[in-house]
C-alpha cells in the first residue's frame, strides 16, 4: 500500500515535467510536510483535547490521586508518543527512495520513544511518591529513597537499550560488556549503594521518619527531618538552615533521635544547682522554726523532727554534740523542698521520674540535680517552664542558709584588694 502511494505521488509530480531526481526530493518534502502536519494534529488532539478532558474529569472526582497524576504531567507526556508513533508508522512511505536511511531513522525513532516512555515513567513515579506520602500509612516512610532507586534502575535499563540501538547490538551483548566495568560502576555508584543499604536498614528498624527531631553532631544537624532520599537526609535546623546528611551516616555515626521524647508523656528536665560546700551545715532551731512556716515542707519537717527525736531518745544519743545522733541539714531540707515543689508544679508530669539527687562533689561545689519531666513538650514552653523552676530555686536557696557556687570574678578580686589595703 505504501509503495503504491509513493509511486503514484512520484508519477503525479513528474507529470509536471519535473526530472526524476528532482521529483524524488519534492516528493520527500511533501511527505515530510504532511507528516509534520499530522504530528501537529496528533499532538494537539493528545494535549489539548484528551489531556484537557482527563483534567476536567479529575477535578470532579473525590479522590486526589488523579489530580496528582495530572499535576505531574503524566498524561501530557504520554501524549507525546502519538507523533512518534506516526513517524514510525509512515517512515517506510516517506523514505522509500532512501532505503539506507530507514534503519538509522527507525533506530532514532525507537530511541525517541524510549525517552518518552522513560519520561512518562519518571512522572508517574513522582506522582506515586506524592500519592503515597499523602496517605497516613506511608507519610513518615522514606518513600523518596525507593522512588530514586527505581528511577536509577529504569534509567540504567533505558541506557542499555539506547546504547544497543546505537551500536546495532543486542542488549545482552551490551550488558555483558558492562560486566567488565563492574569495579568502575561500583566506584561511581558507591554513595548510591551505601545509601540504598542504609535506607533499607533505616526503614526496617524504623530508625528515622520524616518529621523526627534528630541530632547528628558530627554533621552539625539538629532539627526536624524534612526529606529522606536515597543518598541524603535533609534536616531543617532550628535556625531554619538546612543540613544535608548522607543517608549511611545515620547507620555509621552516632545519631540522637528525639521521637521517643515526643511520643512520651513529657520532656526531660535535667539540670543541677552547684551548692557552695562551705554553706552546708546542720539546721539549728532558728532555721527549723523559720522553715516550719513554709507550707510545702511544714508537714515533712514536723514528721522528720518527731522521727529524729524518737531515734535519739532510743539510742541515748548525746545531742549536746552536734555530730551525735541524727539531725536535719539545710542541704537535706532544701533537697526535699525541691522535690515537693516539683510534685506540686502543674507543668511537671509526676507519672514519670521526678527526683532531686546529689552528684559527686567537685571543684565547683556540690551539684544538686533536678531530674523531672515537663508535661509540655513544645520547645518554647519547655524552656519557659524550666526557667521558671530554676528562677524560683535560685531565689529560694538563701532561705536555707545555702549559697550557690560561683567562680570568682574581677569584681571579687577588686573587693578583696580593697579590703586588704
């Protein structure tokens, strides 16, 4: 059929008295123009008619997956295959007089079709990523890593097919030849391979999710995970900068994930007051009488006094000497006061660990550590709660005849020099 049309068109052109050689080129020009017009019409039908109809249908559906497919231009890129198919279909007719060009042209058309198919698949994978990430099940999963891996595999397959078409060999021959380049390929894709293995481990062990607050000190990252890809994990720091951390670093490096805190009933407060050791003493009657008026420890002091008096009486302790028997100390009273204060605080979660403990004394005094959990886990509110607690404790410590340890400053040395002189 194509040969008949070609012959009839050539005879028609020659009927105008045009030489055979010239008629062949004129026929080629006419057919190319006709093919261009056909491709333009098919492209118009595909993009301006079919794609527009699909877009209107997707707008009126309740699901959002079709809207994402339209947004990622899956159908628009698929429409590009219509002109390519037209060229492939009519290439024998158009180049009937140029037989040597047909194999080259067909290879070029096949390569072009492969490129279109790859672009459609890539667009579909981008749409699939958005569709999965919009669902509750996959929202915090590293979908981007697997999408990127699929793109790499598909890209490699497409490259092998295109190369085989260009050199006129089977894809298996090209793949065999590439086997000799395995070492080079591994070197080139080292980060990708490491990232792929790491992303599988991260997903299998549920180590990080999108939205997790992570701290990777070795990379200066401290913030929320906003993207997990095959090679990198993007962390939005609290100063709004973006840190890009290699995916495999979350396996090979020390990483702190704060998800457990976020999912728990509170955020830990762990801070110490350094008490000046020389200010620690036994509580005398005057101090006990004063602190007995403090409502938080009033009952505690009365109970402890009765307990100590009973013990000293039963053991016949010579209480005239301070170190004989049992006595309350100002540091002990302060420690218990802090415990009662924390348990009475409305923003402290008393269902979790709440205690005040002494750490080993050192050059900076005796650390009295507060260990409790704020019920409000929001960073700003948490800092405010912790500051309010220690504001109160720092102002209260002097009422127990205690002092906070401070390193001597320039003012202290000047005062000392003035007193000496």
